[in-house]
C-alpha cells in the first residue's frame, strides 16, 4: 500500500512520513530530492530536467511522471512507498493514480491537518542554519545547529508574512481538491497535526498502521 502525504507547509507531514516509513519498512519518495538526484545523475532524463530548471521553468507533469515511473521500476512491486511533495494538483493526482494503477499499486492519502493560522505561526518562527541550511521548527530551542553548530537565523522569506500567506493560498487552491478527491473515494486518513509530534504519530499509527500489517 502506497501513501501520498498531504499537509500545509509547517504541518510536519515529512517528519511523520519518515516515521511511518521507518516503522513499516516503506520507501520515501521525496519529489524535490528526487529531482535534485536526477539532475546529478547525468542520465538522459536528468539532463532534460536540468535544462528545464536552468531555463527557470517548472518541471512539467509528464516529466515528473517519468521520474516516478523510473523510480517504480527500480523497486520491487511489493515495496510500499510514501510519496512526499506529489501530487500537488488535480492534474498530477490523475496522472499519478493512473500510473500507480498501471503498476498494480494501491494508494491512500494521509493528511496531516493544521489550520492556516497554525501554519503561519509555525512558519514565521522557523529558523535555518546559516551554515548547512538545516531547517529547525519553532519548538527547537537551541541557538546553534545540532549538526554543525552553525548559528540559526530566521529565514528571510519565512519571516515575510505575504510570501507565506501566498504559498498557503496556492496550496489550498491547488491541493484542497486533491484531498477532497481522496476523501470522496474513501481513501483518506486525516490526523490532527496540531498535537505534539508523538501524539500525531500515535494517531497516525492508530489510523494507518493496519494498511501495512
Ligand atoms: Zn548546520
């Protein structure tokens, strides 16, 4: 059973996705990391993506599906996957669902739900390491990076309320209909992302654990 993660920026969906993956032996497909990896790979597809990115264009949905198809061919058919960062739009959702179906794979949505107010509060309090760029959430209280001891600073774009609000509006406009689609076909698990992290995990395991046992 594959999982696609949904949640506003700041929801902690990536963290929860990794925890779920570790617990049940799932593989994480992180769209951003995968595209960066493709570019570094220097393969034909990697070069194509590099050209698109260097032109300053967004990677189109068909190319994204090629990346995912490649990934699916590289794993065994009974290896479950957590998809993070895809699908963001209804068009991507339709293409991804039909691709997964053609590989005989089944998928559930996992929505780590937080309010826009909470997302804004978390994003404006987020800090980043000035050295290695690791991002730290509001609840991380030290002033230096746990990895390299670099100084933590508030990210310029994150402290810009307009930019944050715009990103969240984009998310709601584009992704909300995808979430509704998964809800409508009874394939959506929702957890309350405003609880402490261990409680989010507990709710997630309660509601989704049976999919992998
Ligand atoms: Zn650092």
